[in-house]
């Protein structure tokens, strides 16, 4: 039962190596001797190939991360645009309705909308409260 428990364990920190075959046919051994291929060098070249593949995947990963960061910065810049209503003050009045909220107006304009019982300018829902956001 202990063997069944150990079968599915993944150990990511261990380094994989390829061991030489246990028993080689005689004719393959002769071909290896003629070409003088060192089994250690072939294992090293496999390790280098794996290392190269991992560097390529790491490079691809970092490029993908940079693209995500650029997209998130662009969305943050949209939030820093001026108020949707007065076009002067920064967007810091979060209009809350139910479980959602929209950050499209400054606190002063958002409070004015709430006082006048106007709907949310984005989704037309009734405004429950206005919260000031500090960025």
C-alpha cells in the first residue's frame, strides 16, 4: 500500500538525468567505439538542450508578463482620466450600486448625482452610495 501512495508524488526540485542503457547489443557498441562518442558528452548535450529550452520558455514567459503589465498600465491610465461629467477633477468618486461599482466621476460630481437621485451614468442603475477613492 505504501508503493501506491508514493506513485503519484511529483518532486519538482530533483534534476532529471538520462542514464546509459543497461545492456547494449554488441553491434551498437562497435558503432559507438568507431565514432568515439562519449556517453557523458551526449548526456551533457541533452542537459544543454534542456537548459536552452527552459531559457526560451523563460524568455517567452517574461515577454508575456511584460505585455500583461503594459495592458494593466493602460487600464490604470484610463482610471486616471478626468471626471466623465466635469472633465476637470480626477476620478475619485466610486458610484456603488448593489455588488458592483463604477469609477467614472469625481467625488463632487458623484455626490451630486446621488443627491439628485440620478442613475449611474454607465449602467443606469440606482446609486446606493458614493465612496471616495484614494490612489
